[in-house]
């Protein structure tokens, strides 16, 4: 069924087909034409004080504004991450800005955090019926300077705290100028210190623990990873998502490789898994890892778990394989236990 839908959707511009398919999904869901899939793993996963019904999550960027949470939840995800959301609405980069590299099972995007802003997201979150694990991914605005970025993250963290199961600090998108600078040295440690202080205050205020998760880039050197891991351990962050998209083009054969932006999907897999392996050693089981990057089939997902990840997230795999991928991954994990 998805093969047929995909061949129709792939005729359209990727961004148009993304929004169209989500709108159709939402409509069919509201008309109760989609049956809710309850993919409960026989061994639920406890992580950061949260209980995940299965290990498969939706990666950030698929539903940036929280418009489709209930409909997407019907696919049976163990958790859903919305965003990246910024403090104020922003349009993102000029179109076209998403490219399908079909022969490589990959996507290049240079969206640049197009989103309707955190106030809009909050209104959506107030209306959702979803009771599962909901992550909110936050990022700095495109005109925000590096010096004022931490204040903006703190403000976003504070506003979104009541609605989140966990909050992801996105400092790894390649499409917002200078954003990745926040992954290094004093900028990283002072950002995380401020956020941890905010988290402690809010935990007491709301009597609720909201884990602080950081999403990192696959383009970090081994030395940079060592420094980052030290800071993560020092600041006691709750989990790491490894990884975001890459600016590299290794393993890409499609002519669209020349497009600027972050590459996701199959060609990202190896590099992203290598980051997980290195992090797993450096973090020595003290901070859990959530895998994201090039999971297109059950074998890919299992490799991430074997490399040290506790959970996985998918995005490009969902575009190429459709929602049945979620059930396939859950089933494969069950068999592998
Ligand atoms: C079109 C598109 C938009 C994305 N937007 C975001 C985003 O807003 N925030 C974020 O943290 N990651 C974003 N990502 C990265 C994904 O969440 C994921 O980390 C990455 O694509 C690697 O996973 P994949 O190979 O399964 O797609 C986006 C990816 C794509 C393809």
C-alpha cells in the first residue's frame, strides 16, 4: 500500500508532499479511518525516569509545530519528538530546501528551523490527546547571537517545561548559522550549566522531572567528542541524541549531493553509528544514548542498539519505507531479546 502512495507522493516536491501527506493523515485519523497501533514491547524500557512502551521514536523535524501528534501517534511510536521550535516564528531558508536522493535512500534539507514559534506549539500541546512520551526539541532563532543563545534556550525550556516529557537542546543542525559552535568549550558548558539550574528550579516548582537531552552532530572529531562527553558528564545531562544530519557527502552517488544542507538517511548511518560507539565508551553507561541517523530497516536499528544506544529515532526511513517500518523494528527487537 505504501509503495503505491510513495510513488504518487514522490512525483511532488518533497516539502509539498510532506505537508500533503500529513494533512491527509490527520484527516483520515480524525475520520477514524486509521486504526491505532498499540505496539507495546514485552519489555518496556525505563530511561531517565520515563517508561517507553517500545524503543522506536519519531525524530525531530517531522512535526515541527505539533500539528499532527495524535495522527502520528496512531502509527505506534514509543515516543514522539516535536520541533525544532524557536522562541519566535520564522520562515526558514528559501525554497526549494528539501531534496530526495532516491538512489541513495537519503534526503538533504536546509530548512533552517522554519516553524510557527513556541507559543503556537504550546496551543497545539494543550489540545493534543496524546498521553505518551513527548519530547520537545528547541533551537535558537536564526538572528540570535551566540552570546544571547543561552538566554533564549533557558526561556524556551521554561515555557515548554510543563508540556514536555523531555526537552532536547538542538545545537547540531547545520542549517542555522553558528549553531554548531554551541557544541564546544565554554559555550557548551555555560549553556548546559544554565539549563541544569533552570531544570532544578522548575522540577521543584512543578514537582515534575523533565530530562534534559542534547542532540549532537555526526561531524565531530574524536577529540571534540571526548571534550563534549566530559562536559556532558560534568553537567549531568540526562541523555544524548546521536546524531543530527551531516554536512558530509560520503557514500552519496546522486547528483543532488551538490545541494547545501544536512544529509540524512542511508549514507549517514555508518558515521552516526561510529559516534554512538565512541560516546558509549566515553560516557561509560552514565548517560543513555538515543540513536538517530540512517535507520532504514531492522538490521540498522539493531546495530545502533549494539553500538550502545538504548532507544532509536527515525525520520528518513519513514519517508522511504512508510509507517510499517515502526512495527517491523519493534518486532525485530522483540525477536532479538
Ligand atoms: C526534512 C528534515 C527536517 C529535519 N528537521 C529537524 C529539526 O527541526 N530538528 C532536529 O533536531 N532534527 C531535524 N532533522 C534531523 C532528524 O531529526 C534526524 O536526526 C536526522 O534526519 C537523521 O535521522 P534519519 O537518517 O533517520 O533521517 C530533520 C531531518 C530532515 C530530513
